[in-house]
């Protein structure tokens, strides 16, 4: 059963308090962390309730679902991000509509985004997805590939690299993800000052419903929370 607007508001308030506590514990300013509502499988009314409750951003995983809800005005009032796996044949539907694409996991996709953005006379902000656990089942760049990828990204005028994104291996407790989050933070710091015209790395997207406080303690600037806001997902 879908949650009511009041229940969503209580969840958002609780998550905000958790983010604040984790940030202060790490000596960080809580205002530097933005809450992305992962809205997959939730209808336009639930998305509006989350926005009314104070989420900073809406993040969609599926292009068709995003287009349907956008046509209903579901995201009015906050930026829209694309946070799911993006196929190259869907790039034209995402570029320019989403403020930020979190999940760029290959050079061919990077090139396609740049080419599409140039045709639309804009520059698309994006994050590079890192396979921080070196898992064969996951997409993304290997950590050691990042310097070379940034050099190649500098050749694509239609994009601007704003930072990194990762989904660590599934762990039984959020503390088990800490080494992966810390590795991401180090990778981000080591590469955030690359001197390229279209590299402006200020976003580190990591942490979801099960582990966002630990991600905040380790330096996340964007946390993607779905079930923590909307309750368990109901797939059809």
C-alpha cells in the first residue's frame, strides 16, 4: 500500500535528521548534503508529496517512467536527475531534461551524451560511475581507469563532469560499506582538481536507504533514498 503524504513527510524529516547528525559527527556542514528522492515505481502524487516534504532533488531510474511523470508535472519545484542505467538509444530523451546524469559508465555513452548535447546546443552535467568493488556484475569504470577517462572526457565539448557516483557491494551492515565509501572519497579528492575546461568535480553521489548516514560521514554530497522515503517498492 502506498504511503500517505503525512507518512512521506515524516520519513523525509527523519532522513534529514539522520543526515544532519552524520554530517555533524564528521565535522561537515549539513547544508552541503543534498537529498535525492529515488522515485522509481512511485506515482506523481507520491513524488509531489516528497517535494512538499522538502527533498532537494528527484532521481529517476527509468526513462519511460520519467517521461510519463514529467508530463504530469510531477517534478515541479526541484531539479530532476537521472540515476539509473542509461542505454545509448535513450540518451536523446534524457539530455537537457535532467540537470544531472549520475550513471555514465562507459566512454561510448559519454561520447553519445556529448554528441546529443551539442545537437541541442547545451552542455550536459554528469557523473562518472565507478565500480568501486570491482564487481563483474556491475557496470562502471574501474578506479584505476579514472585519470585516463577524465583526459578523454576533456575532448567532449557537450559534457561537463561534475563528479563521481558509486554503488558499493551489498553488505549486511552499513559499516561494512565504509571502506568502499572512503575509497571513493579518496578517488574523488585525488581527481577533483584536474585542470580541464569541462571538468568541475564537486559532487560525490553515494549512499542509499540502507547506508546513507555512513556515506555522509565518508563525504557524500548526494544521497539517493527511495524506500526510506516511500516505503518498500511495489513492482508490476
